[in-house]
C-alpha cells in the first residue's frame, strides 16, 4: 500500500536517526579500540563492529528506503531545494545509491578486517616492520578495490572512493587543484630551503613533561571554545576526533616529552574538528541536515585552528605567557620572535601530521599519487615502501630513514580510508578562503586572537558553516561564504604573507 | 516449513551469539558511561543503549525463537541433559519465557531511564542529596514493578526479580538462609564488638598516594592471575567488572589517599569476578554454555579472592613486603600481626563495599528487606532514607551520618538492579563452601598463598567452576563441587576460625 509523502519522509528521518544512533554506538567501540582496549580484545571487537556495520548497512539499503525516497522526491516537500527535507532527501538518495551497490558481506568483511588491522598496523609501525603489515594491507586493498568497483561512479576506481569522503569531488578536479597549487608551492618551498635561514628549532624540543603538555592542551582547547563538559581529550597512537552525537565529542592527542608542538598543534587541530561537531544542530542529529558537509570542510575547521590561528603571531602573544607559566624552565628567556619562527619552521620532514603548513601539502600529494596507483592496481602493496621513498625524494628532496617515518606512519590505510588524504589539502584551501573572509567580516581578528578572544571567530564559523549541516555541498558552501569558488591562491597568499618575511624570500 | 532439530539448534546458537555480540557492544557503552563519558554525553548515550536493548529484546523474543526451542526440545539432541545442546536449550528456554512476557517498550524505557539515572545518582551521592535522586528512583521502581508483574513468576514480585539474577532462587529460600545465618552471625558480631578489642585502624589510613595504590593493585591483580593483556583496570564512582567477550574484561576501582584497603580489596574482589569471566570457554561465547551460572556464583569468585585469600594471614605474608616496597613511609615498622588484624577489623560501618566479612552480610540483609518492601509497594521511595536508617540501627546499632553513607551509597538502584543484593550473601556462602573444598583438594593451600603461588587455586576454580559455564544451576554446582547443598555453616566456621582468636570470643 502506497503511503503519502509526509509519512514517507517521517519514515526516512526515523530510519536515518536509528542508523545514526546504532552507528554512533560502533563509534564508541572504535574510540575505545584506539584508546583503552587491551590488545586481547581485538578479535571480539572486530566481530562487534562488523556486526553493527552489517546491521546499519541492511537498515540503510532496505527496499522501503528506496520507495520512501522516490515518494518524497516526487512530492512538493522538496520544492524548496534548501529546505531541510530537500537537503535530507538529496543526501540520503546519494548515500542510498552508493550503498545499495555494495554487498552486505563486503561491508561486514571490510569492517572486520580493518578493526583487526588497527593493532597490526600499530605494532608494525612501532617496530618499523612493513612486512608485518603488508599481508593485512593487501587484503584491505583488495576489499577497497572491490568496494570501488561495486560503487562504480566516476571514470576511475579512485573517483568512487574520493567521492565517498568529498561528495562531488573528482580525481580530475583534485589533480587540477594540486597542479595549480604545487606549481607555486614547490618553488616557494625550494626558495625557503635555499635561503639557508632556520629558526632555533631546539626551543620546542626541550624538556616538556607530558603532564604539563596535557594541562596546556586543556587550557587552549577550552579557551578556543571546545566544550569539555561535552567532550574529552585522551591519548592514542594517532590523534583523531570522533563524535558520538550531541554532547559527546572526543579528541585524542599524543605526548612526546621533547616535542611540545606535537601535542599542542594536534589539540588545536582536533579541537577544530571537535568544535565543528559541537556546532552541528542537535535537533537535526542523525539526518544529513545535522551532519558535516564533507571531510574537506571538516578539515578546513581543524586546519584553521591549527595553522591560521595556532601558528599566528597573535595567537602566540596570547599563548606564550600561559605556556611559560607551565614550563618556566624550557621557556624562560624565549622571545615572541623566537617562538613565532620556531612554530613556523619550514623544512622537509618525514611525518605528515607534524609537517609545517607549506610542505604539508606535498605530503598529501604523495599519498594522492600513490593511492591512485594502489587502488588502480598499478602498484603492488609489496612495492609501497620503495615507491613511497622514491616519490618522497622527488617532492621533498630527502628519504625517510625507515618505514615508521615513511609509509607506515599514518593510521588511514589500516582503516581502509583510501581517498581520504586529498581532503586534507582541500581543507587547507578552504581554510584559507574562510579565514580571509572572516578577517574581512570581523574587523580586527588579529587583535581578538592576541587578547585570547576566540569567540567571535567561533561564532562566525558556527553561523556560516557549522549550523548549516549539509545544506550546501562543499563547493557551494565556499562560494556562498566567500563569494568565490575553490581557489588555491588564498592559501599561497597566506603562506607568502607569513613566510616571506621570516625567510627573506 | 518445519525445519529439523539440528538446523533449529544451529539457528538458536547463531541468534544467541548475535544477541550476545550486540549486547556486549552496549556493554562497552555502559563501561564508558561509568568511566570516561563526559556528562554532556548522557542523554545521547541513554538513547544508544535504549535502542540496543530494544533490538536485542526483539531478536530474542522473535516467534521463530520459540519455534526453534520447541523443535529442539522434542528432539534427541537434548537427551543427555548435561550436553552443551541440552544446557543451551534449557537456559535459552528459561530466558525466552521470561523475556517474551516483557513488552519491548518497557525494556527500552528501563534501559533509557537507568542510563540517564547513573549521573543523577552519582551527583546526588556526591552532594548527599536524596531528594535529587528520588524522582528518578521513583520512576525506576515503577518500571521494575511493571517488569516484575509482567514476568510474574513466583509468589511475590520480588521473586521474579531475584530469579533474574539467581535462576531458581526464591524469596522463601533466601529468607531461610538469611535467618539461619543471622541467628549465628548477629550474636557473634555483638560479642566481637563487646570484646572492646580493636586493631590499630590507623595503619591503613596513612598517606597512600593513589599512584602507589594503582601500582600495588596492578601487581596483585596480575599475580593472582588476572590477565591484563585481555583486561584493564580503570577508576569509577563504584567499582565493577564487565566483560565484553573473550579477551576483554574490565575492572574498575577507586582510590582514596587515606584508605589503601578500599582500592586493594576492590581490585581483589573485581579481579575474582574478572578471572571467572576470563575462565569461561571462548568457543561457547554467546551461548549459556559459555556464560556464568548466576550472580551468586559470580560473587563467590570475587568474595573468595577478596576475603578467603585477601584477608588471610598467608596472603599478607606474600603481600606485605610488596606493599612495604611501594609505601615505605606508611608501612615501615608495621608487623604482620598488626596488618593482619587491621584488614580483619570487625566493626559496624556504613559503607557495604568496605565492610568487614562478618558485618557485610547484615548490610545485605538490610537491602534484601527494604527492596522487598519497595518492590512490593509497601515502602514509598520518599520514605527510603528513614526506613534505611531505622533498619540499619536495628542490625548494626548505629545510624548513618548522611544519605551518601546510607541509602545513596550503592549504584544498583540507579541501574534498576533490584533483587541483585541477596546474591552477595549467596556469594559469601558459596565461597566458604568452595574454599573449604579447595583446601581439602589442594593440600597446603595456605603455604601456596604464602609463597604467592595462586595458580593452583585458580586452576582448581577454572576446572570446577569457570569452564563449566551454565552446565549446572548454582545449587547443583555447589552440590557437585562440595558434596553438600547450600549451607550457612562453612561461612560461620570460617569467620569463627579467623576472628575468635583475634577478638578472644
């Protein structure tokens, strides 16, 4: 019996919320897996998340979902394309069409294999032993190829995966953006390196006890606006952010005694992600209208707080006195000029998440190139370390000393997240565009940051981006907020303005 | 179309395992709720666990479950009543018959309300404000009455709840056991108090930094046999143990700087629970054959390690040198005699989980009495504090100074666990019977404990109890292992042997 459009829409919303609720339960299992789970718990955990993945997939791809979608699509409920209903139906349709093509068994197997892979990767990285990870990686790559073939959108396999993280983005467009960016960025980085100038890099490598880093991270996270009554900061092998739903957003970081920047910038970064999630509208939880636009837009929030705020001179005028209070030994006598340059130390380095703002995008480009070859079937997993090091040398003119600082460094592949990396550079580009617009809209943003007044910027982001949920796709959102389409120039402008005076280039 | 018994049994097992897997995912959510969840996450968490409770209830009570059960029950598969199949069918039938009577909406509502209640209770206890908890408790009691009425087994409402934790146990039998026990225990405790003798109670109340307590707890937990590669120890408001499945068993404790016993004995206690779970047969996970017999038998394991081992002189000959190494200031010059008596200090006290072995059972009796009146409808929740204090004065001749140390102290009611408390005294009784038998079977058990050799006792428990899963009901298991039915005398014998020399009674 056919039902009316209103009822069909109500059913869609209810199903979507139920799936989100169950999926977010698996989110807690994932968070625990990367923070507290004992190693012996891995096999059982893999079975748990696999079961839930299969259940949510089944709930999402049930035939009635397709019928409800069709009913609402033919109704006046979606006439206003910016209405909540139209947004929800548009995005559920997209996700439904992608999901129905993927067999449940594949979803379960991917979930099970990647859950088990986490510990394998962590252990392999610890021992810098790629061989220990390769068979697992091989299996994941097989499954990801299978998944991409099943989805089958776009001219290449990699298109199908990329589109899963950044709806509407294509490999060709991504390539175009990377080409435009690196055409300017690579010579710029080379001029910086050739300048021979370097800051005193030892400043950030003194004794910074982990307890003090945790205190500093907490203070900064709270001051920029991350709500710790609705969130936590824990430690994990690879920093990440996960939200279970309204009122519960978790960040992780990691502490190295001789590297205060590692934890501080990861807290700023994850804090940016976390504040986006905390700014989504709770009444739309579980429907696209209450979800983030894309990973690229998500990353624009983390990058903005990490780099555009956290590596600015203004931020350090606020932060240095606080940091000095916590680490009087390490930071007494360290000048503003010295710390500002130290946190903007541009040089080829091995670890992506600790790379400077400029070279960071070359790390991403490397992964974008390799992933296409791996998923496309042109690069065997056994050949990854050599290919990594070769491409690394081309882009950054140096070679990783071991695989732990090379192809084993990132958690992503162990989780099956192929196609995810390019969204990091998209995030940098979006962040540059948004930040330039915020400066224009807010007046003396630098003065605010200097005084530790982060609220105006956060409120601006809340209104322009967070509260919108998925109302607009990423490209449209950028155009609406900044008046311009995706463009590499604001990022280059930002890097030149900041780095040219420091390096005299 | 009818299916054969073999297929029906396979379906039952698969469904049971699936339910266990999904239910254990909710277990992770519960663990997180009591350990790490930020307060803002409570409403969303309540929705998550409520959804999963409803789903597992639906999976368990689906009509095909009843059909599969009937098919197997009429088949030769259950001819051998001790076979895995017979055990699984017997216990699934019992649980099915109980579950189908309870509407799904009630299951979901109970789950949602009790998940939300946890923070309300914790906050009320912190402020010793019963009024802040009373409306929540009222709602829980209403729901528990409704649940008990729906199940409707046994002559009283409370029978239905008690039977949920201790299959086969009745209020009448429990009353008989309590009467026999207290007839001997109460005068014995009174003689001890009247002796006027007391150990130096300050020994355990010196400065014991939490970090040192955590180290001691870890060492002891590992030495007695709790596998930390398949488990963890965290902190929570109320110590508890939860197992998600094979390879992942979590204990919690809590640290008070001036009370080293609180954390140490809770680690021994929860460690006993945890080792039971770790000793279940993983290949039977998710079916009754791989599950604990009852809460009473579970408690016999925790009580054995906490009291029969942990408060023995032999144990302290092993533990004191270790503790002295960690707390040289607090423990230097403390003799074996002094510490042994201090950990066997018998006196009326307010907090059940910190009560001595003898008075502990009076704390349980109080709850057994009150719960029957609450669930029966004879005691309004508003009158609980007064009723608590009155009964406390009758049994222990003193009155709690506030509700935090009175009726608010336990987590159980906030979780809806009415009928649970009596299993604690059952655990003490079972533990006494098991321990006496282990002493007989193992020879010089005291010598082993003195040398820190806990493995023989653990192996004995593994073979006699843990690996059996639910093969036998509690009463049968006790008879099989000890040759005698449930009996209060071994516990009184244990208490007299230990305490009479200390107090000269």
